[in-house]
C-alpha cells in the first residue's frame, strides 16, 4: 500500500540552512524535494569525485588473485607495500597501469616469438659490422623457395629452419648496390633474450601493481567506503540546499519536504527541539509527494518488480500485492515442474550463503515453493507424469491434479485461460474502485458500465456452470447487465458532454475494448505454451537418457550425464522465460486494464 505523506514547509535564516539539513540527515526521514542531477559546477565536481571513488571501490571489491599463479608472491609483496597519497587515485592509477601493461606484455611476447628464429646475438657486434661498412640483410622464405646456389653467389648464413621455412642473413658492403631475389625483412631491433628480458620486466611491474591493489583492498577499502558514504551524503545535502527559496532579500530561506505521516509525532518533537519554524499538512496529489510503499515481508520481496516499471502516483494504487500473487503464480505455471521447483528452493537456500546474492534468496525460494506446488497439481516431476505413480493413486492425490482434458481441451491450457480471465477481471475491479475514489461515482459511469458488463458476465457464467443454472436465466441476466452497462458506456459516458458525442465515443471504445480484451485473454496462453515447451524438452532428454541404458554395463554413466546436463539447460531456459513473460502479463495486460500510472517518484529521504 502507499504510505500517507505529510508535507512540511520550513522557514529559516539563511545562515542556518546548512546546520538544519545536517540535522535532517541525522533523522533520515524527510525527503527534501531536490534534483538528482548536478545543478552547478560544484555539484558536478562532487558527483565526479563520487563516481571516481565508486569506480575505485568496485575495482578493489572485484579483485580476485586466488587463481593467479603468483598469488603467494603478490601477497608477500603487498605486505611490504606502502600507499602514499590519495587512495582513490592510487587505485585508479594501478588499474590503468595494469590495463596498459596487459597490452604491452602481449605485444612484447609477440615480438619475442618473432625474434625466436634469429636466436640470441650481440647487438654491439652487429653495430660493429656497420661501422666497418658492412650491412646485414634478413630473410625468411619457404624451403621450396630456398636455392642452395645462393651460397656461392652471396655471403649467406642460414640461421635456422622450422615449419614456416628457412631463416637466413646475407652480408654486403654498405656503399655498394645490392640486389637479392627475395624480399628483405626489417632488421631486428633486439635479440630474443633482450625481448624475453623485456617481457619479464613488464611481468614484474604487473606484480607490483597487483600488490598495490591488494594492499589497498586489505588496508584501505573500509575507509574508502566510509569516505564514499560521506561524499554521497554531502552531495545529497548540497542538492537539497540548492533548492532553497530565498525571501526577504536573502535573509531567510524556505524548504519543502515530505515524510511518512506515521512518523509525524517523532518529527514534530524533533523540529520543536530544533527551534525551527515549520508548517505541516497532509500531502495531496498536487504536491507531487514521493511514494513510499508499506507492505508486509512477503509482498516487499516483489517491490523490485514494481520499481522496474515505475512507482504509482499518490492518488493511485500500489500494484505490488497483486504482482506478488500473480507473478508468483505465472512463474510457477511457466516452469510447471515440481522437480524444478525443488531445484529452485535449493538454489535459493544456497544464495542465502553468498553475501552479494543474499537479498535474492527469499524471492528465489518462494518462487521455488510455488513452482513445486503448481508442478504437483500439473503432475509433472522432472518431465515425468507422476499421476501414474502407484502411491499417488493409492493416496488419491491424482484426484486433485489438473486432468488431461477439461471440457474437451488440454487441462493446463484451460487453467491458463481461467487464470488470465480472473487476472483481467481483478484489474477492471481495481480500475473501477480507484476511478470512483478519485473522480466520483457520477464521473466514472463509463468504467462502471464496462466492469459491470464484462466482470458480471464472467461471474454469471461461472455461477451458472457451478450451480447448473438454466441457460435462459444466464442469457437474460447477461442481457440485463449489458443494458445497464450500456447506459453508462454510451449516453452517460461524460455528464459534461453532449449525449450524441458520448455515444460516438462509446462506440469507438466498444471497438477497442472488444478487440483488446480478446487479445489480452489470448496472451495468457503463453503460460500454457511455455510450460508445455519445457515439459516436452525435458521429456526428450529423459528419453535420450533412457536409450543409453541398454541391457546393463556402464550405460548408467551416459544416462546420468544426459539427464543432468539436459535438465540443467532446460531449467536455465525455463527460468528466463518464466521471468520475462509473467512480467509482461503484469506490466501490459494488468496495468493497461487497471489504468495503472507508474509515474510516481521514489521516496528518498535525506540521511547519512
């Protein structure tokens, strides 16, 4: 649900604003309406510093040397490393050097590989030949191209032979014209040993920079995190101060803020003790207050899904309770396998032990439990039909499972359509309630007309089938609902407009609703299709695995491998589809038919 907000207006002397905002940060409850982007050069500089510190912290947090071959050497070097100056700057410089060293080492290794055929030699001796007027020429050709008669005509020395061909040099006088029937290579700038020494030098520098980062992580990371928190709070306070409205020729300034009404008594006491002049009143939609959602622990897990679309407006409704139920149900129907549900429960419990993923643990576990329950009713366990198991039938559990056929159609397909209709009917009811609340009954007759007709028709048909009512009673009841609804849909659509204009608008809306509702209902077939696809793919893997068993022997090894790898891949693909498509059904079908507006802004109080 949407937490009620109180609007506060503060009046202070200009010199008191900084101290006042600091006290608000200590309270951590008041959302001062402010920009989330820099407003001047100073705030831009503060934000740039925050981004750099954040980047440095991310570098240190992601540092993992456990798989490094020289981990022990790096740790020993880090123990003797001393960091001087700005820790953030040291981190960024070390990472930048590592990135440049990686490219340099790669180039140096390639250079060393290119020099390998020439072997080790004395560069000073080569220079000595040049001083005596002799010049070396370097060549590399295939063995087929190499002509042994060249040795009689040229001062030629073969260096080596390898798979790529023959490497050789010739000597000529520098002041004479020289021609050779093969294209010449550039002269090496160093020997292979010099090149290898260069690689070792660069690798040693890599160890120094890694030790530098390790030292920063071990000794300075907590301090950097504290500094980041202070810098972020400082920028937040600066942006809040920037929105102050000056009055009385700059002698006083005013602030506007919002806080949950449930905290009003605590805040009033705090403001009175500060001696600040303030006014408070219940917030309204026109004030554009921030939106704080107040839900129980179960529903709160799904608030992240609501925030992916956008928070509701202040006069709207919180869709999270509806999303929590239907997203969980849709996810379970898309997975549709009790065995996969158990895997998700195990994965959720394991995530709880990983600090960086601990927040996802409850959600994954709940989705796993839901998948297990729905998978049981769909009588599927790792793509095996458990309704045929003897102990299931002996306990009579197969009686509560979804039958293979309902009204002549696939049972799970019918369930998907029924769930979709219920979802859409709930959306229309929610739309009607909040339209009446915000616009009044007389101004929402059109919404009432459609809800009365569509939802009423679904209820009458369901009651008729459950109670075995006469078809004539059902027919005339639906006709009566349609006639009553038509009054609101057509002539009373808008009490402030001409009835003829209302009728025209009603006809256009009828066309859109008739086509839209049908398409929305059919969209829920994806729940059946995804569940069926996952089940059939899992069944295919099971069949392949069973085929490897044969008459005995070691056939169980490929059986386990195929079954394990196949179901792991199937679960991975199924989870992806089971996340995206239920999200779509909530964001498109439900939000559209409930007239949800997700343009609200998040509650972001000043805090330390």
